[in-house]
C-alpha cells in the first residue's frame, strides 16, 4: 500500500435497529464491498452491554477479506530477476511457462487499528484495539476476522464500518438503516490550518453551562493526524476570560491522544462550565507549529454566523523577547477577594511552552505601596503554563482596602522589565 501512514477505513452500517440492548444480540447482514484489490464481507454484527461501563456496549463485526487482484504473466525483466525459468541448450535464459510464469499480487493491511474504524451516531468514530495485520499473498486467498469496538448505547442507531485504502479505494459498508453523515451541514463558523479543519455547528445552554457542537477533519492529504487536544482548546470570552472544556464533556478527544481522520469528519460536544451567560465568544484550538484556529460561537444550533465581539480595552502591550506578546487590560474591582482583578492576555509564539510565576513577575504598586498577587486564578501551585502557540488570559487578584487613587503594574519578564500605569474600571 506504499504510504507512510495509510489509514484504511471501513464503515459498517446495520440495516437493523437495536432499540434496547439488555443482552447479547446478533443480527445477520451478509453485506460486501470491494476496491480494486480486496473484497470485504460482513457476515453479522453482535451487540452486548458492557457490565463494567453503564451506558456502553461492545460491537463485534464478523468479517472476511478476499484477495480479488487477478494474477499477471511475468514480463521479461520480472522473470529474469525472480529466480524462475531455466537454461536452454546453449546457456541462454529461457522464460518460464505455464503456472511458473504467473505472478500474483499480494494484498496487505499492515495494522488493522490504523485502517478500520466504526462511524457511529452523528459522527462519532470508534477505534480498534487490534494491531494485527491481514496478509493475502495470492488471488482468492481469504481471511476471516472479528472487529471489536466499544461505543455509547445511544449511538447504535447509525453504524458504518469504514476501511481506508488511499491507493486502491476505500470500502464502506452500512450496518444500520440510518447511516452516519460524512460531515455536517450549515456550520456556524469554520477555520483550518495545515493539520485540521474545524467547524462549529452550534451551541446550546444547559443551565449555567454551554455545550458546543464541534467537528474536526484532518487536512493532511491521505493521512490521519494524531494530536493532544487536552489543554489545546479554550473558549475566549468577550470579557477576556478563558474557559477550558469540562472534564465531563461528551467527547473522548480530551483524554489522551486523539486521532483525526481525513475524508470523514469527527463530531463531538464540548461542555464549558459557566459559559451560558452573555455572548459565548470564540473557540480557540492551539496546536504546536501551526496557526491557531479561531471559531466564533453563536448560541443555538445552526444559528447565523457569529462575529467576534470587541473585548475589554487594552491599556498596554509588551514584547518580551522574540515571539512572546502580552496585553494589559483594564482592571476591575474583584468581588471575590474584595480587592482588584487585573487581566493580562498572553500570546506565546516563541516555539516552546512557558511557565509564569505571577507573584514574582507581576507586582502591583498601589498609592506608592507594593502589593503581591494573592491568587492567579489559574494554577494552584503558583505557576501558570502557556503552551507554544496558545493565547491565554492570566487573572491576577490583589487584596486591597479600597480602590487606589493611583496604581501601576510592574512586569518582570524573561527579557523585559516594564512599569506601566493601571486604569481601574468601576462596576
């Protein structure tokens, strides 16, 4: 298959629905699909509840793979280098005849977990935990194999088995009457870079929280993209605050390495705690070495395209060495600590992650008296990490007895050392 990473995706969609999965349930399918080299057949599918995981089910797909590539007669160069044939009377090589002249085309799936996926529900993609290979050396060679997946029970109404082969053609086999969509329609916003295309399809409120419907697709032609999305996604609010996705978001991208596929969009919902109030803001996805993605969000599914709202006034900017940019925003009284809240937006494009110590690097001078940071509002250990390529908001809280008549912020950075006046906005 001759490619450094060639994901083969097979999608199996059942033409039957499983309204309740209280016990193991097997359905016959007898469906086949093929490309130029191999035929894939799905015999049946078995669903069973996972006792140790409430609301999850195992999906076992019984498959057979058959090499359908026709053999070819060896050319002159091929038989001279293949070791077949013999010597004639006067010592000249004699071409092979009969079956010895037949050359078969071998078919290999080098790693099943890289090539076979189960698309489910509204765009979820389940991966295999099976690193074996399938090897079919000759025409009509056949191998049977059980593909095992785990998905949420609520996603079993739409199933599709996908096998990716970028050289000879993908194979997709529907396993249910309803087939998962290849990609969504009418996105609210879209952005892309060298790795990903990202789309926001809408959002909805759940009490005080905001849920965002996000779709991701690999833009690396013919290749899946493996990335760490934990810590790479943030919701930039119009007031300058940054909200991270909640740990209980209904998407598995945020736990470990995510594999984003080409040609098939992966959908998931991200939950942001406390994000329901006011304008949602802009969803940011920051990956090392590429331009960050920014997707304006609008409340309501398939709402009209959102626009970026102007944020709080920027009082001062710093350039701290090459690639590190900081913006000091208007300060406000902090009801939480009964003091002063100062926000600093940090843009890291310096090529590596940076660790800030707010207490040492940001000092407040209020009416001639130096005040240290009481809390940074970001990390419990007193440090604050900004990933390479990320834009993050540092919230600094200072304990004061009343609002100062005159205030300054001194920033002692990695290369810069600046003191600038601070403007306080009364609420």
